[in-house]
C-alpha cells in the first residue's frame, strides 16, 4: 500500500491510526518545511523513528538528562562516524551507558520525536509498504493509540500556551522582579535550565535548539516562568527610516543575530578557533572600520556591542558624507563577507550550507516581520547577495580562485 498527500491539523493522527489498525509494516515519511521525520512500522507497531531536528537526537537527550557528558558524546559521535556504527553501539561499547539504559532512552527519543511530529500544523506525508531491516538496531514497541491520546492532550494544552508564546521567533528577557523574588523562587532543574538560556537575545526557537528539550516542554516552562513574573516578552527593535541611536541599535541587532548564527554553527567544528576568526579578519578592514569593529564580537552581549559601536559611529559620522546608518550597514556587509569567506576557506562548502541556510532564515524573518523601510530593504538585499556570492565562489572554487577586489566592491 502506498499513501501520500498533504496534511493539516490532526490529520496525521488519522494516518497513524490507519497504519496501526491495518497492522502495516513499512515507512511513513513526513515533512514540514525543513523538518523531516521518518516513522517505521512493524505489524502495526511503531518500532523506530528518526527526526531531523537536533533536539530529537538520542545523544542530545542523554546529555540533557546528565547520563553522559558533552565530552563523552563528542568522542562517541566521532567514533561512530569513523567506524560507521550507530551512536548507541559506541556508547554501550565504551561503557558510558548500559544496554537497558540505551533501550529506555531509545524509547524516550522515539516518543519525543512523535509528540513533536503530531504538533506540526501542516506538511506532506508519504507511506510505503517495505520490508524493514532491523538488524543491529535498538528497536522499541510503541502503541500508536497511546501516542495519539497523549499528543491530543498536548495539542489542547499548546493552544493555551500559544496565547502567551505566539511565535517561536519571540524573545523573552529576565524581568526586574527576579531579584525581589529570590527567596520565593522554587524552580526545578528543568526550569532553571530554560531560565539560564533566557537573555533577551535568544529566540524561542534558539532556546529549544540549545536546551535539548522538545518544543512543547520549552513552551510550557516559559509559560510558567512568565506566569511567575520571572520573564517577560522583549519588545522588538524595528528597522525604520528614523535616525539616531535607536536606529543604530536595530541595525546592529540584526547583523549581530546573523553573526551569532555563524558562531553557533562553527563552535563544534573549530573549537576555540571559532572565536578568534572574528578578530583575525579585522586586519583586512580600513582604518575607520577597524575603529568601529575594534571591540565588536558576536559573542559579546548585544548591548555592549551597541554601546561601543554607536559611540564610534557618532564620532566618525561628523567628518563623512555618508550617514551613520550607511557607514554601519556598509561596515557590517564587509565584515560579514570577510567572516564567511574565511570560514568557507577553512571548512569548505558542506558545513557552509547550514550556516548560509540559517542566515537566510534570519533574513526571511526580518523581511516578514520588520516594518517597511529603506534600511530593511537594503539589509535584506545585501545579505541575500552576500549569501549568493559566497555560494557561487565556493561552487566554483579552486586553489587559485580570484578574490574580490576589496571588501566593498561587491556592493558597488
């Protein structure tokens, strides 16, 4: 039997129920935007599931729950790639987890993947009857009906959570009431973990990715923290055609989000070198831009970057024909180009694809949610061209490829 089509709302639960009742053996593949999930059935029972989202991975869940350390996880991931074995096999062989613990967390991973899957609002699905090769896999046995009931409960609860958390692009910050409530706060370990990630800069989506918890758990905790008065939604700084310090802040914040996405993507590959890359390329800037970017780093708190850069821009602006915003945008375009070229030369194009995709997502958000203004259109167009240019350069790369003539020639 082959099934395929689009789904919306709770239709996926009907598909799972059908495959369960008909005791099907095969593969259900579900996609929604960039997300993908595969669910394996054996005689109407779910025996395995895999998801593309980072928080759904077995190693991430084991590290999140303190079963293994970050160092142990990294070591085992490397060995798994080199030996072409599953992560679970390596973890057991190294003695980091027992087989019973692995089976328990494998089941937990599958459940979390499926609960997240059933929260997807729309997408595409395809089911095919196939004979499964389960040799060497740690399989589970889950009753789809039990999952559907729990997912339905979560969907109902999510509708309440969405009254406060209306988008995964929202940013929350610690409220001023926290210090006054220190003696009253009674948070569990999970709540403290999420609270530690709320800094007025990370979006809900970023908190989900960095915490290792699934979307439902993060939404529920942030909803509770907001109810306690410990966190509050941060008002978004909007790009506009106004002038002054506030508008400089909006420009810096947008580019800072882009460069922070770069940092997150290269930390695993480059380790300590990831931080130094952003300082190394400053030598290629002109003197004025060296001054503006002297103390800039995407890992700094954005308020520190804004404070320093605005003071430098205001000093330079007086003697220039360009406005302060033009100087700032030109500077960030050149700086971002140099950073991406440097990283592409170090890592090659495959890791760059993920970085460029994250940048495109940020620009897509700016394009969709920021008010119309010349500055918004300029930044969206310039960053789009930068991404295209890097992709083209790397796609045609060779040891003697021609470099651009100066960091701003691309924007002439």
